[in-house]
C-alpha cells in the first residue's frame, strides 16, 4: 500500500511541475521577478501597465516578431500574455503582421499555446482559438496573392513541423485548427478568383 501511495504522489508531483504556468496563474512575486528582466523593452512594460497606446509603431511590430520567434522559457508566460493582449488591440499597420506572428508563435511554443487554448475552451471560451484560426486563414490566403515573408513557412511545412512538436494530448486540437485554417484559406481564394472572373465578364460585355 505504501508503494502505491508513493507512486501516486510521484506521478501527481510530476504532473503538477510538468504543467505550463500561464501569466494569470503566477503569483505577484513571480510576475515581479519576470517584469524586471532586462530583455523586456521599456515600452512593453509601459503597455502592460496601461501607459502605452499602440499606433503606427515599428517598435511594436519588431517586438511582436521577436516574441513570436523567442524561445525563452522564463519569459514565455509574460510574452504570450502580452502577445495576445497587443494583437487584440492592434489594427491596420500592426495587424498586417499578426498572421505571420501567430504561425511562428505556434511553431516555437506549440504545446504552451495549445494547452492554454484547451484550458480556455474547457471554460467555454473560444476567443483565443478563433484569433489564431482567423489570422492564419488570412495569412495563407494572402500567400496566394504572392505576399511573401521570410519567417513564414509554407502551409505544408507548417503542418509537418506542428505534427512533430505537438504532444499527443494536443494532436486533436492541432488537427482541428489546421483543417479549419486550410478550408478557410481555400474558401477565400475561391471567392476571390470567382469575383475576379465576374469582373472580367463585366469588362468583356462592355
């Protein structure tokens, strides 16, 4: 019996320590330790504290790109929290990079993102899932218009990379997301071409 209890305690401890900790789950002391990290730019701290408005700002774009490619485990909770917060407020100039950044943050933090998505979806909150889906749909639709970015993989390479980095418990969510992204992009491409054909027919009739 003692062996069984010990085994349960070990497994439970492993599961607790092995789980990702998200910004909203950290204590204030844990947050403070991260916020004094010298790698975080001052404007990002200012935005977090509500003292910086997003505008037509190359600093923000550079930061979002840096966050999406960053692989620091220490800064992962804060950077992901800030990434979502910034992208929700961004539009226009900044909004143009959200698709590429969404793809890269998924590639570099696959299970961190999927685990958080699942937690939110289990609470009946699909906003985060929809955010990633819609941004990636538009990004891969845009690739059909020959918009190219050096940091964005092709859909096929993206799918292959996610398959290799996503844990077994997140495979179902990953498959669902990729399927909807592919179908959504293909639908936009089809509608775009259909509209172009209609315009050509109108021109011909003139």
